[in-house]
């Protein structure tokens, strides 16, 4: 059974609402045959990443960057999970297949730097962006929850046999 790994840092009620909506989408009853595994960013391991067939990542935008917890996740396992850098230090697509991933980011005023920081790392992994990045500013209402549900469902459906 394909596995979808959801790695997130959800320290606020706003982020928790988005994470819950992403998970509801990933587990939508219309999508079958996908095992959804959820790990807080500080608890996810290289084994989790290597066992997964696709990924969903969630983070707040903290001072123009991804959360420290998500950065720690990447730093802890980058090379072990197939990360690759070019000779000049730029991202070099990791070896092997291109596993799908999706990303959601919440910020009060801006998410640009957080999105850029995640993408700069993910581009060096054997992953490919499978859905538009969900960038949410301010409060989370029904439209944002619906978009988060759609993100989760989209990546999960790509893995469904």
C-alpha cells in the first residue's frame, strides 16, 4: 500500500486547523489504498521518509523562513534520504524517482521566504511538486480549510492505486 507522509510543525490553533484540513483531505473516503502517516517535524525520521511514496509538508512562516522544526527535519536526514547538491552548492535533483509532495505555509503577513526556503531544499531531493503551494495569510476560515483539504486530497489521490 502506498504511504503518504505528512510532516508538519503546527504550534498554533491556526496551523492546527490547516493541518487537520490537510489530513481530512488526505484521508478522504473517496481515496482508497493510501496509508497516511503523520509526524510532527521534530519526530519524523529518515526511515519515515524512505518508507513513503509521497509527502505533505506544513510550516508557519517564521521571520521570513520555514519553522526551525521543519528545518531541523531537513537538516537531520537530507543526505540519508537522497538529497544531492551540485559542485557549486546549489540543489541538484536527488537520484531516483520523483516522489510527489505538497506544501502548506501560514503567515501573519508574508509567506514568500518560507516557501522559497522549503523549495530550495526540496529541489535537491528526489521529489516533485504535485500541487500548488497553499499560502495562507492571517485568519483561517472555510475557504482556507477547503483549500487545505484539496491539497491533502490531491497528493493522496496521486498515490492511490
